[in-house]
């Protein structure tokens, strides 16, 4: 503003000097040099006044006189505003130019860089902590429980128990579970045989079995003689000692009967595991149990319990730097390596911004129009004079100087012709 005022003062003084020079040379018209100076000052005064009138007429009426075609800016304010808006929208900031500049920017990389730089600041860590806790607290567990229950049922129903049986049989042989079962069974059998009442019970059963034999003739005579010799106690001891001997044989790891017994057990287990009826029966039993299971409440309780434990572990906020930030680092590294995905993200961002720009591009012109309309004529003129006044005042100065030079030339020509 100071430079404009200085230039305006210089322009005024140029007019004063031209007028003063013209007045000072008028009394000396009889001299050639005075006539030459008077003509130059006269022409400079006319040029300066003409340019002063032209410059002033742009903004206001000269000397306040409503001369036609003056005060052009206030009279044509609407046209000027429309021209300014049109220039900004269609020339300076047209959609294609802005879209082209935006498309050249790797916005996805800028976003990733900003996230990478900012996510370890105390503010970002606090925000992540608050956000994560709110997410955990707001999870609709009551709505998730039926979904999880149905998925558990579906997975369990689709699970075939047959392959599991085969694995169990194979694991039983590899880990010698069959031998442990056999040894446990033999130990229990031996303990039972050594009980005092076991001998009498075995003898009673043996005597009943022998007595029930249907024989005749000599065999009947021999059988009666045998029964007369035996009683329940003797018969029981015979059977018990026989069974204890068999148990001892089976407990001996090197005895062939033990190995034969184990081979028979494994063979039967393998047959059971591969038998279709066994598989179908176990799967049916499994599916029946699953269908009857009402797991919504149990799953919901477990989820609530899990949420409580999770919130307790999140209490001090250390999980953010320990788990979430390293996870975000790995995600960013993987994302940077995936150039195809990064290009897609960048295209989506650019497309979104361009879409917003196209939908709201007219707002740029509206903003210019609103700001111009907020100013009254005096403020607008003051703004224009502040921005353009220095150059406009130089027009006045140049007009005076140019007129002065032209005046010298014209006066000189007229003097030569005379």
C-alpha cells in the first residue's frame, strides 16, 4: 500500500510539474526555446490529464462528476465477478488441470508415509488404545454366540470319526496301549483269582458243569467215580491254579501266547476301525449328541469370560506397542511389497478425490463469488487499487512523460514549418 501511495504522489507531481512548466514558459513565447518547452509541457499536461481521467474512470467518477462511461468497475461489478469466476473455474483451476495434477501424485504412498510416521506418536498410541478397547467392549457377543455355535455344530457334524478311529488304533499299537490294557486286565484277573471266595465259586460252577454232562454206560460210571472224588473246594482249586498259570503265561513278554493275544487284539481293533457299520454308528451317535446340544448360553458365557480377560490384559495399554504396532508394521511392509494392490488403492483414492472435485467444482466459483460479494464497492476498489494501483499510476507518469516528448517533437516541427 505504501508503494502505491508513493507512485500516486509521483504521478500527481508529474502533472503539477507539467502545469507549472507550461505556466512558467508562457511569458517567454518570443523565444524559441520557451516555445519549445511550452509545447512539451502543454503536451505532457494533456497526456497526464488524459491518463489520470482514464485511470480514475476505471474506479470512480472523475471529480465526482457522473460523466458517461466512467466508474466502470462499480457499474460492471456483476460482469467482472462473472468473468473472474469463469476464469478461476475454467482457466486457472479447471477440473481437468486439477485432476491431472492429482493423478500424478502417489497419494497411497503419502498416506502410508503419514501413517508410518505418525502411528508411534503418543497421541496415536493413545488413540489406538482407546479405539481397541471400545471395539472389544462393543462387540455384540450375544449376536455372535449363535453364529459360533452353529459353526461348531457344522464343523463337528461334517467331521468323520472313521479316520480318527484308524489313527487311534495305530497310535495304540505304536505307544503300546494294547499291552498296557492287557497287563491291567491280567492284573485284575489275577487279583480276582487270588480272592478266597473265588475258588469256591469256580468249584461250584465247575461241579455244576460236570454234573450236567449227558453220558451213558462206562462213561457215566467213570464220571460218577470222578464226581465222588471231587467237591467244590477241590474243583475250585484245580480251576484257579489252571487259570493262574494261563495268566502267568500271558504276563510273560516272551511267551508266544501273549504275542498271539496282542496280535488278536490289534487285528480286532483294526477291523472295528474300518468296519462301515461301526463308523456309521459312531457318526450317528456323535451327530445325535451335537443336534441335542444347546450351546448358545455356554458359548456366550465363554465369550464374555474371554472379553473380561482380554480387557484386563489391555488395562495398562502396553499391548499397543507390544502387539498392535508390530502388526501394523508388518501390514505396511507387506502392502508396500504388493505394488499391484498399492496401485489399486492409489487409483481408488485418486478416483474418490476426482469424484468429489467434479461434484463440488462449482463451489470454487461460488466461494470466489461469495467473497467478492461480501465486499462493498469502496472495499473492492481499495483492493484493486492496492494490487494494481502502482502500475496504473505509472500509466499516468508515462502519459505525462510521453506527452512531453511528443510535444517537443510537434512544437519543433511547427517551428521549422514557420
